[in-house]
């Protein structure tokens, strides 16, 4: 019994979770999506609670200080103008673990069981869900090994997430094979 507990702890210690909160302050009428509310709490608080069941190492990637009240480290994009790829790059650059669970702040209904499922494949650069025909690289587990390839994309001036998925060694997990609670709708942004 002790070894199983120790194995789980070691596994959890090897995962950092990042909530991708982005936020383009230059957009007219922009509002941080993570502060939207569902079930009486902000999206970002709901996601943070779910991530706490997986790891104690939780950070936020955001270009705003609107999340400082959460007492979680907030990192701004190291390279600006890349959109979501900037958040992914920043998360992997500041991470000290091999596996990194990245979750966009605007999917508060995703289940912790689903997120745990994404962390179960160590041999891939990226483990991401597919709902119907759509891939979700903003709710995925990234291996630190993908950082060099992401850096190469950035140097080429490429920031499209499809390009990222195309160059990484990916494990695509079909949402229905995960027996998601209520189906793949939990991955669709609120």
C-alpha cells in the first residue's frame, strides 16, 4: 500500500498545471474570460479546484494581473503577439516538470477525471482530446520535450495551433472513448 501512495505522489509531483487565461488588453471591450462566473464562482476558480485533485503545482498564464487574488503564480507571455501559442510556450518555459497539463480558462465544466486521463501517456509530446472532428490543444497535456519544436515554430514566425499539432508526436484521445460525463460537450467553451 505504501508504494502505491508513493507512486501517486511521485506522479503528481511530476505534473504542473497551467490555466491559460490569455487576455488581449488591446481589444475593445475585452474582459478576462476567467472571471466569468458559473455555479457561483469564477471559471478560473472552478478549473483551479479541479486541477488541485491532480497536482499541487498550479500556475496561471495570463497577460493581466486580474488573477492575483487567487494566490497562484501568474506568468505573462515571454513572447508577445503569439496568441494561445504564447501562453503554451511560456508555460513550458517556466515549468520544472516533464508533464504539463494546460487548460483554457473558458471551459469550467471539464471534469477532473477527464483531465487526469490526459496525463496518463508519458511517451508523447502532446496528449489532446478530439470531440467529433475538432482537436483541443488548449485542454491538453504537454511534455517538456515539445518545447524545442515550439521554439522552432516561433522562430519561423508561425503561431497557429494547427501547425503545433502537426509537428508534435501526439496522442489524440477521442472524447467518447473517455466516457466523458455527459459527452464531449464539456470541452466546448462556455
